[in-house]
């Protein structure tokens, strides 16, 4: 029974992270921590790394904290929570950093309706170079208006 509950917690946390990504992006990245995020919209350096990558480190620490709690206390839910955060981070990295921004040259030829829609939605977000208009869509929820037939 604990395995079923753990899988449910993992899936719930993975889906909840979609909301957290949207909330963090709109109210924190385009809010009081714009100084860390702005180089993602307008590159002002020659480094492969961006100040924006600090947000990845934050969520990695949160995930590891839940692993630590799961391993060293009776809070076994720490394991599925930590893995849910980690899995969302890995999926986000694959879609956002690798597929969309091509930080690694992979998935360049993906040209199906979903990949075109995700790229179109992200391009609409990046047309704003400033702090204002920080609205974005998650990796899982992209409005259907961006999914057009070729």
C-alpha cells in the first residue's frame, strides 16, 4: 500500500511543480529576483552558464532536503516528494534548456504538432526582453492556440 501511496505522491508533486514553475517564473523571476533571470531573456555575457541557472540549484537543494528527510527521519514521504521535484526538474531541463534553447544540440529536427506548439508558446514569451509581461506557460500546460496544423 505504501508503494501505491508513494507513486501517487510522486505524480502529485510532479504535477504540482508545473504550478510552481509558473508561479516562480511570473512572481519571483520576473519579480524581485529579475537580476538573476534577466540574462535568460537578453544574454549579456559569453558564458555557457547563466545567472538564471541559480533557480535550478535552488530546486535541487529543495529536492535533496526531502531526500535527507526521507532517509534520516520517519518522514518516508520525503522520498517520493524529492523524486517528484527531481523528475520535474529533469523533464523541464530536457524540454526548456535542451529542446527549446538548444543548450545541447539535440532534438533539432523534432517537427511534430506538439514540438511546434511548445516552441511557438516559448517564443511568444521571449519576445518580451524586460521584466514586465512575465507570463509564461508550463511545460505540460500550453494553451491549444499554439498548436496549429502545419
